[in-house]
């Protein structure tokens, strides 16, 4: 029975990978029908290695829609104004929180991110296990797979951890090699110990990428762009590690990590890897794309986002803005009226950023301000401001030039608009103790501190004391 469960689990994720073959431009891939976990963790073929690598990249996107939608709503950026299901705004805006221990329904519809990121983490572990037994791979190629897989794990687990907050995450894996152990849960830690675990994943991944040679032994999607070799992938890894250091409030550590990343204070702000999408059968499209004045289930914007923006900010106003005014304001339940909707993606195949230079510049500004190098922080902030049509700080806000706290507030404000609807504002408010600054809209609403642990996880622990 246990082997059958493992076979089903593996076949399901391999099927995702294999159904996307034309998108990933991989030819002659293995048929997943009937493939078991044992088959790919016991001296896999090159075709199986390719399938595992493709599958991991495909599933890395799986939690994205739920993650951005949940964090965007709780963080008072957007509302998913689904006319057929008011849970997407009422529950996420906290009207039901008294019934669910101050947060969301642990048996509800908002836990897709949890299963998706947990599955991505586990699939990366399967990829590592498969590589270790593959006789066709060199030691360098095995290191490349370990480095890439741990980088993916670091990205996914950090998202999972930030959603769970002080609930923590499972910080260890059961042993894939031990009979019956693959379905045994690891133990939960705290938020702080979870960050340490994520940091170790990324540090271990970076060390493996250093030993990985010139190329990976599996195909990478076009979305990785200039980061498709072990050397350049390490720059992505270090960018993610800087993000972890930010959450750890280890600002001194952020700066050398950013130096090792692809940070470029004068370069394009859009540089960085992306998730790609297509209309190919079996692949997925960009779930955030929407037409003008969508009347079914549009992503609409909290009016405060518009009202709080500086005049002339091209992220909010004008032809290239991330939002557009609706012809008719959208009502989400009795309490939220939105004059604008999201306009971030031109088509249903437009890529979505994983992490980009714009975020790195803002992390650099934050670390510089926090470590007392205020002039450097100002330079970085001006890079963002002038890009989007705003005056330099010396002209617009001269009073904050010598104020650490003032510059930090400016960093958070620029992150709000540069990283809009990308899973940051709620976490930024939490890490600076500014939850109470997020608009409630009505007295019945509440901003969560974290999402509840899904009940399935609680029951799993009970079944495996």
C-alpha cells in the first residue's frame, strides 16, 4: 500500500512535467505512466533526470496564485472580487477570524499555497535523491542538481514560512530510503528556527553550485534567462539568501550577500529570473492576467493604494502603471469599493518575476540605512524614485536625508509600490511592527498575523505521534 501511494504521488507530479514538454522544449521524454518513486531514485536514466528537472521547475509555480492572492488581500493591496464566492474577500479581510483562532479557516480554500510549496520542497528532495544514484552523472553534475534543488527549496520554504509565521514549518524531512518513512512527518519549529533552516538550504545550495562545473545536467526554462548556469544560478541563490537575512534582521549580512547576487545599482531594474507560462496543452497560463473592466472575478485595488501614492508616480498613474481605473467601480461585498483594477501583465503568457534587480536595490537601500550608511541608502532610493517619475529625496523629502527612521519608511513605501501584489507588503508590515498601519476598511475586518496551520497537517501529526 505504501509503495502504491508513493507511485501515485510521483506519477502525478511527473505527469505535470511531461505534459509540459513542448513548453520546456524537451524532446523524447519518458512516459510517466506507471513510474514509481523507486524507479527514479535507483539509478535513473537521463530522460528521467530531465523529467524530474522539468517537473520541479513546473511545480515551483504552483503556489504562486494562492500566495499572491492571499498576501495581497491580507496586506490590503488587492481584493479578488469573485462575484460567486465572497470568502475571497470576507474571510481574507478578517471578518470570520473570530471563528478560526484569529486567522483563516484551517479547512478552507486558502491553503493551496501550503500544499503547493510543500510538494515543491519534497519534489526537490526526490530530484536530489535521484541524482545521487545516477551512474550517468558526474560528481559536478550531481552537485549542480543539489545546488539547483536546494535553491528552489529555499525559495518555496521561505514563502511557506512567512505565511505560517510563528506557527513555524516542518524543518526536517523523513528519510526517503527508509521503508514506510516517506509519509512520516517532520517536526515543526518556530519562525526564527525556520529562517535558520531556510538559510542553511540556500547556503548548502550555494556550496554545491560552486562545485557544479559549467552547465546543468537537465534543461532549464527560458525564464531563467541569463541565470542558466551553475555560476549565474548562484547569484539568484545569493539574492534569495539576502532576502532571508532581511527577515532575520541581519542587515550586516545582507550587504555581502547582495554583493554576490546580481544587484546592479545602475542596471535594468527588471533583470532577474521569471516564471514563464504558455497556452501549450498541459502547461499553465498566467493566472493574474485580466481584461479591461473584468466583471467576473477581477483583481481590484484598495483605494488607499491610489490615494497614498505620490503625484506623478508612473507605477500608479499613466500608460505604464500597474493599475488602471475601472469604468465602473467594483463593489466587493457591502464594505469595499474599488475604483481601480490590477494591470500588471499584458497577456496570459506574460512572465512573472521570481526575484529581480529592483527588489535587490531596495534591499540594499534598507541594509545601508539600517547600518548607518545613509548617503548610500539615498542613492539607491533615488535610483527607484527617478525611474518612476518622482523627484530625488533632496528635493521631495529633504528632512529625511539624515534620518535612519525616515529613510526606512521611504524604503517601505518604495517597496509598497515597486513590489505591489508580489507577496511583500504584509510581510514588510509584520517585520516592522506596522500591522496597525494597514487599512481595515470596516471595524469587522482584521489583519492576520499569520495563516492557520492546515488541519490536514494537524491530523497528520496526530496519526504519527
